[in-house]
């Protein structure tokens, strides 16, 4: 791998370690334009890279007690089903459409990061500010609670998107977990990593046998990305997330625009 690909791999892991999302948004363009991997193979390989990296980071968050197992199980199970279905659909979808959807996802992620957080006044049965968004008071009490149904539906939707365009969907998962389950932001990030890992494995499995995989390139990129994720996790409590989010959002806008004109 060249220096630019190594830097991109480190950046992929760094972003995953800091935010619990966004890794594949860097990994896919890096595989496409720096390592010159064929588009459908790049989508599959980016899912494989993110799956391993999110697993490592997710286990670290689990060890620190920052994973809600109930929410991860429900979102993960339904997300895995949606992701596998999305991957099989992706094998039949024109590459131009997949890359166009990927660019739209990048624009949506950038908008989400640049959008000012709204502060809602707490009310009975209402919403409360959590520092990363608004959350339902009380959260999910058990597996049969209404919010678990919403989490399951969200899992299917994000899963299909993951499989179709190769994004882990963490930028959608984190705010959804905060909003629907009422868990703290740090726990949402840790839980998101576990969910992203499960969905990415399912997406990668969905592409297996349908596209060629360069295992050497994927393996090398994954190693560098895992190293970056440890760096990101280490600095996650030491760097201003607001500043990082804004910088990363504008980076996404630039890369998405490049993909639109390149596709």
C-alpha cells in the first residue's frame, strides 16, 4: 500500500474510534480511488474492513461497560437481516446507482454533523437533552416495550442501506439509539460499534461469492485501520468532538462531490 492508502486506513480507524461511525465513508473511497479496487469489490471489502475494526473497538467498549446488550441484540439481529438482503440486492444494482446513493449518504451524514443540536425541555413522557441529541425519558424497559419495536424497524432500514452501498450506518445508529432508547451518548457510541460490526459481517457475507475479494489488500488496510481505531479511542475523551465533527462533515462534502463527478 502507498502512503496515501495508509493514511486513509488510519483515518478510517480514527473516525470509528472517535465517533462510533463514519469508518466506511472513508474506507470505500480509499479502496476505490487510492487502491483502484473495482467498485462492487470495494463495497464488499469496505464492509469487511469495518466489520473487523468495529469488532475490536466494540469489545473495548464492552470491557468498559459502554454497551447496552439488550439494544445491541434487537438492533443487531434485525439489522443483520436487512444488511444481508441489501447486499444481495446490491449485487444486482448498477454501480452508478450505488455510488450515487453512497454520495447522498455522505451528504446526509455531513448535514447531520453540521446541524446544531436542539435542546428540548423535559416534560412528562417527553424528551430530554442528552448532550448528543434528545432522548426518550425512561428509555427501553424491556424487549416488549414499544421503543424496541421502533429500534427493530430502524435496524432493518439501516441494514438494507448498509448492504446496498457499503456504509456501516453508525451515523444513523448513534442518534437513533439516543432518541429511541434513551441511553447516554457514550453508551450509544459503544453499542453502535457492536451493531456496526454485526451488520458489516452480514453485508460482507452477502457479497461473498458474487464479487472478487483481494484478501491481501483488505487484510493490510484492516490492520492499519485497527491501529487507527485504538488511537481514536484513546483521544475520544481528550479532543473537542464539536470541532472534529465540523471538520469531518466538510471533508465528507468534498469527497461526496468528487464521487458524484467521478461516477
